């Protein structure tokens, strides 16, 4: 976590400074007053180990593609024309400039964000065509999860761990949870980290309305989180207290008051929140189906009881479009979404906070958060690039620099001003971003189970087990194909 490291670094700097000030070994008073080490924090930032190089003014072309378009996300991970006072833009600008000057390159983003809507594979086509033609069009890419998945087992990408020099995935600017969740047969074809913020914004969370919490005199959810007592049962208990037919017309619609409003993806989020996954890599290194466990059944069944109650939960059955307005309008206590939504509440008058997804029960040690497969894009390198030395050098240097520019800016814009208005939200953000799950079963869309679990919700059906059984054969066939493809690449 970039922010934690920065905090630790700042503390270390202060401590070092203080102890040297107290030191009795300093004998020369004149030297003491002029030595910058006495007044400035000790240098504690980390540096990458990329050797210095001059790439002769070449352009570093990075292809961006994914389901979400820039207008929705407001994320420009590699593009910043000039400093304009917007924190992430300015961080990207500074980071790019530092890397460009260091290696004598020009970073150019080729933007196709929003182009592979619905997992149509359009984003992947750019790389497939480029690799087949060896036209050296892209030096790297930030590619949508569905597309980067198929690219990886169809041999269109380099292994970031072994085939791209200078990238060191063990360094803190690369996502360490990704290192444990994403490798197939020991190879890492795509990852994320401080270099991008789209993965942050794709991380699931639950917003809550502080006014309503006060009105109903409820327990402090932050304290529940800290005490490990933020569980599904507690969540249901609190949400169920808030329900009112506000206009007295005996109908529940957008004019009324609710404990919860639901984004359909939360069906996937609840599986991961219980510490379970759609698919898991087994001891042989194969991806296997693990969705239909007793624990997941239990989690999903309890969740559906809440989610399907029209007097407590506002959802797609009422209207797909009104949730955001209603939350801003103090009509909803809890709202399940992902961190990107926080930006949409810049102008909301009411205070709100952010919470982790609930645990299965108090015995579960950690909270877990889905990284949305639909919206997230990952760093990858096409199988054929102009200069793999340049690709590795620039990516590693950008990732490192991002830890000190982009990540702090992300915390600033997500937490400051009219958005999340308290220190506790920062603490929650640390928990949420530090407990992410990258579920390969979701990324590879195994057995179309992502859609099927959401279809239960969309179609008002609670038969989770029979859905799993119905699609098990398709899932098994998909997995055989994926596992064979990875085997064939060894
Ligand atoms: Ca990130
Ligand atoms: Ca009503």
C-alpha cells in the first residue's frame, strides 16, 4: 500500500531527524547548522533498480483498452498534457516527465478505452493484429480484464516475471495480491499496482449515509469493522431497520426510503467477501471450479433474502438508473458499488462514508474485496515489441515513480474535500485496497458464471445451487480449454 509506506517513511524520517538532533557526537556547531541532514527528513523513498539508459527519443506507445470509457471513470492513467490543478492529472504529468527525461523517451497513449464493451474482445484485437503483423505498434498496454485473459492463454503476451527485463514484481509498487492470485503455471501475463488507478476504482466497497445512521441511532460501522464484527448478519440487521413508504401510496418505488441499494455485481462481490472464489488454482497449477461450496451457498442465500426484499432493498426491479440520485438524496443507508462511484458524489451535501464488504462471520479473519472484472484493466506487454529493454525499463520506472505521485494523488482526490470527509474513511480505504481478490474464474468468464450469478438477481430467482449445477459442464469445458492452452505454452 503506497499510502501506508509513505506514512511509515515520513515517520522514519522524523525519528531519524530527532535522534540526530539529540546526538552528543556532533562537535562542530557550524557544521551542524549547515548540514541539510539536520533539518530535512532522511531520504527514505525507494528506487527501482533499472540501469540508466538512453533510448534515443523513441516513443513509448501504450495502448489502453477496457470496458469503461474515460468519461465515466475520469481516469487518464497515462495521458496528461499539462498540469491543471487536478491531483491525478498532475501526478501522471510529473511521473511521465520524470521517466521521459530519465530514459529519453516520449510516452504516448493510444486510447481505446470503452472499446471492448461487454467483453466483445475488441481491445484484444488491437494486440492480436499487431503481434500477427509484427508492426511494433505498442510497447505496452493497459488491457481490459476479459481481453487480457484470452490474450494470455493464446500466447499474445510476454511473461512479465521472466520475459521482460527490469520488471521486478516483488517490489511494492506492483500489486502483491496480484502476485498470489494471477499467475498461471508460474507465469504472470498481466498485473497492476501503483502505475494505474483503474484497479483502485474497480475495487468493491459499500457506501453508507451518515445522516441516516444518526437518525436510526445505529452502531458505529467503523468500530464494527475494526472489531472484526462487520459481518453479513450485522449488515442485514442494520439494513433491515431502514424501510419506509415515504409518500404513503402503499408502493415501494424511487420515492421511498431503503436500507440498501444494490448494484448487481454485488452478487459476485459476496462470493469473494466470504473468502471464496469462482475458480482457484490447484496444486497441479490448473484452474478449477470452486464456486459451488457450502460456504458460498450460505453467504449467497442469506444475501439474496436481503437483496430480494423490495421494501428494504432498492434495485434494478424498481429502476436501474435512480440509485445514485437516491443515495445523494438521503433515501438509502447502504449502497454497494465500487470505489469509482465516490467521485460522483462531489456535490452531495450529506456526509457519507465507505466500508468494506461484510465478512461471512466473525470467525473469518479478513475482509475481502472483488476487483471488478468488467471494469478493470491490467498492464501487459505484447509478445512482439520494438525494444523489450525499453518496455521493461519504462514500465518499472513508471510503476516506482507512481508510488510517490499517482497513489498519493488517488488518496487525495478520493478522500478530500466534498468526497469522503473523515480520517476513518482513509483507514477503511486502506483496508479495502489491501484486501483485494483477483478471481481468475471471473476474469476468464468461466462457464459464463459471472453473468449467471447476476442473472439470478436480475430474474428474481434464488436457485443458486441448481444454477451452478446447470452451468458446471460448460465451466468444466472452458477450464479444460484454458488449462490445456497454458500447458501448451510451457
Ligand atoms: Ca493501482
Ligand atoms: Ca411509496
